[in-house]
C-alpha cells in the first residue's frame, strides 16, 4: 500500500497553514519571514508531488530547508 500523495486542492493548505506558520514564526521571530517560508513550503509541496505519510513532520522538514 502506497502512502497518500499531497492533496492538490485548498484543503491541504487550509488544514496545515496556521500550524506551519506558528511553527516557523517561533523559529524565525519575524512574521513576514515566517509567511514567506510557509508559502514557499506549500509551493514546494505542490511542485514536488511526493508521497507523504505524516504531513506535520514533512512540512517541518521542508520549511527548514526553504
């Protein structure tokens, strides 16, 4: 059984954006930089088309590299 891919609709963004923004903001201490990083993370999620089992840890990893 393969893990689900990232949904290609607004659900993925609306479900996880606030959580990711809060996580990134805690690390960056700047809301504007955190918003940029969160947006870039979701852009990467849309373009990479990866298989993800648990979205939270994956988003954390990608945002750290964004």
